[in-house]
C-alpha cells in the first residue's frame, strides 16, 4: 500500500523516470544539446558524435536510476507495443563487465521483423527490420529498462509501424497550417503542433475470479454470461464514491504515471458497475500516443499488485456499457496560440473560422478514414449500440457556433467595411463555455470550446491511427485552401467566398441532435453520409483512390503500405473472431455442457426418488425438460459453430474471409451464447462452472 506522504510530494518525483528535455539541458554539453534540439525540431539526422555523447549520458543516468537494460520501444501493426531488451553489459576481460551504450545503438536497432504483421509487404527472406529513435518523445525507465521510443521500418524502407505515419502527419499539418497563418499575417510561428488529451475507460475485476474465466483470459471479454439482477440502470456508479480497493489502485496508478512523466489528471467511476476512467492533461499527439500506450501497460501491471485485473476490452460484458476512449484534439502554434480557440478579436475569429471550415470539410470528405481508424472487432460491439456514438460520422457544433456558421452561410459573418478592413458580423465571437458546448454526449465529433472531442475510439485502440487520419485529412484541406488563397489578389473577398462555399458544400456532416436516435440514421442516409456499422465494411474503404491520393501526395503512406494495412486490419479481425469462437467451443464443451448434464442427472435422480416414493415430481420434470432442451441446443450450437469455422478458411480472399466471420461465424457464436446463458439462469450456483456477471461486476 502506498504511503500518503510519498504520494503527496508529486513535484519532487514527477517525471523522475524520464530522460526529459530539462535533464538533457543540464547534463549535455551545450553544442550536443543544441544538435539534439535541431534534430528534434526539424527532423534532420543527428551527428554521430553528438549521438555518442547523448547515449553515454543517457546510459549513465539510466544506470544510476536502476536500469540494467535498454529497449527500442516500437508500435508494430499488432496493436500493442513491442520491446526487445538488451543489457548494457560489455566484457572487458578477466571475467569483468562494464556498462556501455553507443550512439549507434541509441539511434538504430535491428530487430527481426519476420514475426510482425506486414500484410504481405515483406517477403520473409527480407525479414530484417530496423527501429529508429524518435527524439521528440522522451526516453524513460520502466521495469529496470531504458525505453527508447522508436519508429519501425523494413530494410527496404516500408513503414511497419504506427508511429512513423503519425509523425509524418504532424509535419504535414504543421506545414500547411503555417501557410494559412502566413496568409493572415503571422510571420513568427515556426511550428504548428496537434495536441491530444485521451480520456481512457477501463474495468477492474478480481484476479481470482478472472482466472476462472477462460473467455476473459483468451479473448479479454466474456463470451458467455447471463445478465446480473442489477446492471447500470440506477445510474449510481457514474461519479459515485470510489471504493477503498479501487481508490488504492488509482493512487498507485497515479504515482506510477507521474513518475513516468504522464500528466494523470482526472479519475472517476464510469457508468457501468466496475468501470472507471482516467484522463491525462493533453500534450503533443505523438507523445500522447506513446503515453497512452504506456499507460495501458502500467494500468494492467498495477492492477495485479492489488489482486485485480484491468480490462481494456471495448465490451467485456454484454448488457452494460463497454469502454471507449475520447480523443480530445486541437492545433496550436509553438507560440501557444490554440487555433481552435475562437479568440477575442475579429482577426483571431476569422482565423478560427478558417480552421473550423477546413475541419468540417475534412471530416465530411474523409469520414471513411476516421471511421476505419476506430474499427475493430471489439469496438463493433459499442458503436451504434446506444452507449457510444453511431457508426455514422457527424460533427456537433453547439448552439452558439451553429449560429455563427449560419451567419457565415448568409454572408452576414465576415464582411469588409468601407476601409476594406475585415469586420465580423458580431463584435467578437463569444467565448464558448464548456458546459454549453459539451452538452451533447452522443456526437462522434464534438466541438468543446477550444478543441474537438472524437468519441468513437475503442478503449484498447492505439490513438496514433486516429490522429494520423485527423492530421492528414485536415492538412489536405488546409493545403487546398492555401493553394487557392496564396495567389489571390483580393484575399479578403476570396476567403469569404471560399469559406461560405465550403461550408455550404459540407454542412451536411453537422448534426446537433441526439446521435443515439434511430431517426438520425435515416436522416444521415438521406444526407448521403456513409454508415459503416462493422469493421469489415469500414476497413474495406481504406484503399479508395481518394484516400491513396492524399496519403501519397503528402508522403505519409504509400499505396502499398495502405493496401498492406488493409490486409492486416482485416486479417486481425478474422483472427480475433476465430479465437473467440474457439474459446466458446472449448468452454461450451468442457465446462458448460458438463454442468448441464450434471444438473440433468441431479434432476433425474430427484425425479426417480420422488416417483418411487409416490410423490408428484411435476416441478422437477418441468425443469428437467428445459435443461435437456437447452443441453441439446448447446450441443447443436457447438457443432454448428465448429462447422462454420471450418468453412471460413475457404471463403476466399482476406476481405471475403473477414465478411464470412462477421456474418456466419458471428451469428453462430450468438446462437450458442443465447442457449448457454439461458441454461445459466436456471442452473444452481454450485454447479455453474465459472463466476457469473454478478460475481465479476459487484465483487471489487
Ligand atoms: P470531459 O468532460 O470530456 O470528461 P475532461 O476535462 O475530463 O472532459 O477531459 C478533457 C480532456 O481534453 C483532457 O484530457 C484535457 O487535457 C483535454 N484537452 C483540453 N484542452 C485541450 C487541447 N487544447 N488539445 C487537446 N486536448 C485538450
Ligand atoms: Mg470526454
């Protein structure tokens, strides 16, 4: 248990496990620090001598702080981070070692790439891959290893990870946003950065109970389970008092995250029983992505210390809310100007409106990309299930901002006065208080005062893909705007025409109503907005020509890389469903059916005894008939599911296989589950082979 005093001394130990910019400044020779800053800010390669010095200083600090190993930490397409640990030791003769770490080792690693998914990109005989240091994300110590955040590519240069495209997309949006800023007379900003604050939901369950559920162990979610008598209907968990055991976990978690330099800020109980949330203060998107991935690792690790298991699956339990992640996203200059803040002066307001219209256009034109960035087998259970936004992408602006956009449409908003100065239809845009912009919780993409909140992510998603999509698509529209306006001889009137035209063309994506309403789906269809309810349909759109065009033009991803990513996502979907289905078969055959038979036998004995004693056994007979029918249903459910799984392999190409899993395998799984859950509701507790929903959800 954590000492309260240790906890409260946060500034003293915050970031103590991080090789921060501040540390580098104090520990590195000036010229080396400068060389590193240049690499960090411009992306130019680091001079090998400087790299050697940094590596040696880094190692010294790491060893002083308990590290014996280093690892290039990267994000392959598996969906979870990867690490291979090498110790610092180097023999010096006489059976002695010293601790060594060179610049070469810092900058580049060469892990075998053959076992990471490449979607057909890399033939196995070219299995070499390499990892390259991302100097913009700080190294840190975790579990006695120095972690060096890195990008991961094949030797022939194809990208095999999620970090590289995110970094590229950040460069691209910076470049295009700066062009817009220059048009508005800003000559001083040097870099524009997208910022992200991801809110993270999760469940905590007791480890002893977890260990008895093969579905939780293999699939991360319950594949069977009848509803508990109580769910979330009383709405008594959200923001409720945090129980002692959970509170101890949260304190411990905060402390670990703070040591790792993660700005853990908010924690509370969520809607479902046993569900909680943690949110950090926002930071640059690549760092936010690294830190969110790290936080997921730490959340799971700390839970074990408390005899708990942290579940980050999107839908661990049927019938209560699943877990998601809210990606709060904004754009700011290196001078601290938030470009999604409406600002106080008309000049700032018009800049804001320009970015706003660009975002509206980007979301409308590339809704498919945003949708597929959150597509996964797990998230399919949430989107459109009245606990998360529907699978249709729309934007919520809120009343105030909507009024302003309406005025933009009628031409009342941006005008020129007689001195041909820009004036705005109102004195200045209002400041948007959070409580009026944030009321709508059912929108996938909501303006919340000075940022947009994208609410469709699944809790286990890596946020890099979503942010890569946001950055690239918005950058593309900013580029279109800049291309049109840079050559303009009458900037103001051209800007006005452009914003008005684009707003009218893309306002169909704006929806301020209730996103959970059935009627909205019909309305969205009338507006021609794409609705892709499942992963398979969503992912299939990745390689559309319009999408390849923007990624290739900006050199964020090549056509081949996009095609390979599509393959990987679809394959992954099929694999997840296959594991789930096999786990169901295993549990049903070895645990559920035997329980059903055991109950049948008990009933039969009871009936026999009663008949012998000439006592009516109507109730027993009634239940016995029910149990017997359910046993039969379960058995045929198992057999059908097994048959269906056999057919899946012959369904055709990757897309056809994934579609088959979605349609046929998924249905067979549901049928088997329904019968098993029915049996659970009538079977005595002492016979039932694994902990129930009531045990799991109300035990911590
Ligand atoms: P909610 O009402 O959605 O639960 P919270 O205050 O819990 O809101 O979370 C809001 C998140 O948005 C926090 O992570 C916060 O740091 C983040 N955020 C605030 N401003 C920005 C910004 N400019 N860019 C990105 N994220 C931001
Ligand atoms: Mg939120």
